[in-house]
C-alpha cells in the first residue's frame, strides 16, 4: 500500500463515507481510490461521500481518477459527492472546473442528508 495515501471507510446510515488522507497521485493511490469505490458499488452502497479533508495534494492522475469514479458511480445508479476539499486540492478542483461536475459540501451532516 502506498504510504502517501490512506483510505478509511465508515458507514453513516445508507452513506459510505470515504475518508482520504495524504497525496492522491499516479500509481497505487489512484488504484486504491478506484478499488474502494468499485467495492462499495458492488456491495450495493450507492451513496458515496469522499471526504478530502485530509488530502494535501492531488495530481492530474488523481483528478482523472476522481472523475472516473464519479462516472462509474453514476453509470451504476449511484451518487458520488465530495466533502471538504481544501488547500491545494480545492484549488486544483477549481482550476480544472471539476467543481462543476461534483456536488461538494463543507459540512458532513449536510452532505449526508443530501443523499
């Protein structure tokens, strides 16, 4: 496992909250995100909230993987939303205009209620 990124999944009602920490970059970090989202969808978890609060950096591969996970979830009848993108991660989502694709929240309780 890539020591630069970690993923922890917790369940709040019917929402799978994926807490991500570290750097989402080319390689195992992207694979870890993809595999986590895929496993959740395959197990019937259709409401996925990615908490990016602990993310310190994301590169173009990480951005592409976020977009890919969004498309996969949508295609399978699910929803993927983002919680608390900040700092450089927030800036990258803004510069690439991915904020126009994702529904984003700064408050966890509000994000969970939105599903």
